C-alpha cells in the first residue's frame, strides 16, 4: 500500500535535536500519521526496543525497525501489508512533535492517536 511506503519514508524524518543520540526518541509514545494522495491515513507507533505497530485503513501491521550504518531507518514487517517491501529503508532526519513535512502529508503528533 502506498500509504505504508509514505509513512515509512516520512517516519524516518522524525526526531528532536534534544535526542541527537537517538533520532527515534521523539517517536516513542507518539504517533506518525501519513496521508497518501487518495486520503488513506497510515499510523505507525515506534517503541524504544526496536519494534513498531501500525495500521493503514483496516490493515494492521507489526515489525521491527533499526537504523543502519548510513542512518537509514529500515522497517521489517512481520507480514508485509500489500504494497510494502521487506525491508523498507529510508534516510532518517530530525523532526519534533508538531512538525509536518513531505508536502504536508506527514505529521508527528503527541501521544498515541
């Protein structure tokens, strides 16, 4: 699903400068919401232990995440949803709660939404 790919890419850009040593820290306990061009929302929730859960439309997914040596965020789905590849890797960059990016299609919101 395109929404998952957008969310995965977008999630890689979500970290606070306050957590420079762990660019994933701003994601823990928060929600990344990506909206694809057709309006389908994908939500992903990251945990500090290297796991994630999420949903796009009515499809739930789980998996593991890691940062590689080049600072790419790589998501490996337990069972890839339609349209997702295993692993899905995207460059990681810093953002903070409240930021919206990727042309306004991705937002990091406070708390579990």
